[in-house]
C-alpha cells in the first residue's frame, strides 16, 4: 500500500495537484513551512505599512478538519479537477465505506462504517 501512495504523489501527480492550489498555500507543500508563511506575511505587512495600507490577517487551525470532510464532496472535487479512471476508483475504494473501531484504554468498540473524514495520516 505505501508504494501505491508514493506513486500517487510522485512528482508529475503532485505537480498537477499543486498547480491547482493557491500560491499562498504553505501547508503540505515541499520547501514551504510555517516559517516561510510567516516570512511572507511579514514582508507583505511591511510593504503595506510603507505604502500606508492596512494588513488584516486571519489564521485558522484546521487540525481536526480532516475528521469532518464530506467524502462525496471530496470525490466530486477530484472529478472537477479532471481526476478520473483508475486513480479516482482507487481513491473511492480507499476513502468510502471504511470500517473503524475505537480503542479507549482496554475497551474496543464494535466496528462501524464512517461517513465522513479521511483516514489519519492520509
């Protein structure tokens, strides 16, 4: 499985995806970090200040956002980006109708099918 995932995010595939992201996107992009994001912000704010303009900034923590992703919307978004065929079939198989179990200490829940969210580490 990891080999498949590595092939999915090989340079040509990844470049296709990155080409559809905002140039201001820093998370999950090679050679871009929270530090590079802050340097861009400081540069932009300084430029605005010197030009007499204001800078408004909103940062949002999406650390749990992946838990509530609508799988139907995620798949539709991939289709709109032109991703289809075997890759889309693989993605649907990977995401949809996954069963989960929750462990709290020694207690393990019954298996259930998730209707939203993507697997941790995806």
